[in-house]
C-alpha cells in the first residue's frame, strides 16, 4: 500500500484542500500519514469550515458540501488524530508527498518551515511524486535544491492565480482586512520567480 505524507500547520489549513485529496487517495487504497510541528492534531481554518465571519459572501467562500463532508471524515480518521511530529518524518519511508494549502495567517509557520523545506527538497531529489495545492506550491517554491535554486526552478506547475487571490482580497478587505493576503507578494508572483530561468530574463522581465 503506497504511503503518502501530508504535512499540516498547527492551524488554518484549508478543509477542502486536505479533506478531498485525503478521501480520494484513501479510496484508492493509499495510506495518508499526517505530520504537524508538535505532533498534535491540527485545526482547520474555522471560517472556511463554517463560513462564520465571512459575511454575506460566506456561501461562496466557505468549503462547499463536498469539501465539508470530506473534511469531517478526515478529521475522524485515526491517522489525522495521531499525526507525526515534523522531526519524525525522516524516520519513516514515504512514497509520495502532498502539500495542501490555506491562506489564513496560521499557514505562515508551515510555509516558512526550514525543516519542511528540506523534506520537500528530499522528495524532489529522490524523484518521488509530489502534489501541491494553492499555497502549498509556495512551500515547494521556497525549498532549495542542491543547486541552490528552488526545486521548482525550470519546471512547470499550477498555482493560485494572482487575479484569484486579489479578487478574494478586494471583495473582503473592507471587513476582513488582509485575511486573503497571506503575504504582500501573491502566490503567482512568488512561484513565477522560483520557476524562472536566467535565459527568461536575457532581455529583461516581460
């Protein structure tokens, strides 16, 4: 049975971006192992789970019925309730890696974890399958290969588009502030910089 690592922050991960992949992978017979900074159960972004706090746009912004159903099943699973510590990841063999996302401020320690950066780089170096969703691509972009460049350098990847991120922020910033801006730089801009090759800038950036 293939074993897939899904690291999570202590809080604020997106319920759909974890629950739906977990349900699909588990349904295919894969074993998903979770990891958190301290080995304690992680907590999703509550606003995305319930919609409370998101105002009139809550029905559009919160996790839909499919996402909430998958999330509820995931958090009841033994694997979710007994995550590894980040430090214990190196002691376990994994066949693949999945990096979910989320945009609330509790995601920052996960995206900035130098330990996870090394883990991600190790998966790339080993040529193992890796998936990343939304802000999870930022974690990959910040992981450095032996060349000293991002592991995404010279590759192609999907990522959250600038227009999507700024649209959510502009629609809600009057009452949610920077809730939809995890960082001043958008996901697309940071990931694009990590992908770039020197020859892309021979004549200046486009």
